[in-house]
């Protein structure tokens, strides 16, 4: 058993669990995953053993606990990756961190109306508020790749925490049939073809639970 543990929720409905999980997988950091079924009656009790916030994900490294997906990814990058989780160039890093903070704290209509659900593939027409947020996501992907991508497939050329934070949104954009620019669709195709994300989606397909209460952070 490794000294590093990631506590996650259901793969079908826990976008916050996906973000640090994908970072650990992509950079091949050894860890042990402890998955908690958020639908079980004893879920809160199990989460409480690990998480001060009573939410997942939580990262445990020896006697250090980090909760909430953004500081978890930053801790992984600083502690295990020599900060390779962020782009090396100062301007790229500043943009990547800003994108992650925006994805983390904003897009409330998108997260509520089009929650991550790996089981579905439908065509849904967004309302005005949701349409604005989808347009902003489209602009983030298109503009970051054009300005910072340097011809690489990922948002800032090489894989970064920013791609981890976009992964749940990418799943939803494709699942609900968002109309996006061609360059954005290219990025979505590329990210969804990531073998680690493919494995997550395959495992999520095996889950049969309904959408849980807010137990992710």
C-alpha cells in the first residue's frame, strides 16, 4: 500500500474526484484510491473518517490531508511533480491557474443544468444563462489553445491541471450536445480519447446509481 491515498466518490457523478485522479494517472504517481459510494446510507460516516469537509475528494499523504480538488491538484504538482502540473512559462502558468479558478468557482448554471453524467448522450437546448456559460467555455478552450497551445493537443500544449479541470465540463458538453466551434470540438475529441479518461468513463458506465446529493467539493 502506498503512502498516498485519494478518496473519491462515484465516477459517474463526481467531477471533483475526476480532476485529481486524472492528474495522478497522467503523471503516473503511485497512490491508492479509496472509492466511497455516495448513495450508501453510511457514506457520510465513511467520508468523515477522511474528510474534515465531509466531501470528496480528499488527498492523504502521510499525516497531511488536503481537501477540495484545486488545492489537491496543486499539492500533487508541488510535492510529486516538481510543479510540472502547471505550464513552465510564467504567462502560461498564470493563464492556466486563472482558468482553473474560474472553472472551479464559476459556471453555476452549467454545473446545475448540465451536471456530469457519463451515462447519457442527448441533445438539449440551453436557456439563455446556460448558453452564455457554454459560450464562455468554448472561448476558454479556443483562445487558450490558439494563444498558448504551441501546436500541442492540450489546452497549454502539454497536459496540465487545466485539462484535468476541463475534463468534467468536456464530458458534459459532449453528453448534452453543445454546439461549439470546430477547434473546441477537436480538443474535446482529443481529451475524450485520453486512455485514462476512457477508463474512467468505462468504469462510470458500470455504475447504476442516480444523481447524488452535493457530497463533492
